[in-house]
C-alpha cells in the first residue's frame, strides 16, 4: 500500500505494511491533519478514530521515517529521530525519502494524506 503526504508544495511517499492497523488507517484516507512536534523526535496528530491493534505486537522500536500509531493515545506519529522500544507503538509503514525536510518544519502545519495505490 502506497500513500502520499502533501505539505504545501512538498510531497512525500510512503509504503505501508499489511497490518490490520495500516488497513484501518488506509480506510480513513484521505485525511487532512495538523502535525505538531513532540519531544524533538516525532511529528504527531490525533486521528478521527482509533485503529485496530489486532495482530499487532505489544510495541516496537521506531526508526527515522517510520509512520506509526500510538495506541494508548490514538494518534499518528511520524518519527524523524530513532526512538527506543515503546509499548503500544505500532508501525504502519515508512516514508521513502525527504524525512529531513519534514523534520525541519517548525510549529504546527497541515498535511494531506492520500492513498495512491
């Protein structure tokens, strides 16, 4: 499953995995979200509804570019720095390129996420 994230003129593509959580995320698209920086490590936004965690591991370790779902809060998290194992963190996919530019964006900003597969 391939998606695109559009921020202003910039377009980022990502590949999602075949998990139930990723399928639930795809079903929400298209989405227009406001991303905000969290802990100097990730860009986060609340989702309009919770995703299924069926079949997902208890948690995961995040790497640069990972698109994840943090089940305890019900939010999307896009990591621009590596992060250790976190309970409740579910990997949905990975941004293919451009994460450095996304990471450098300051303040809150809008992103449109669409399915392109």
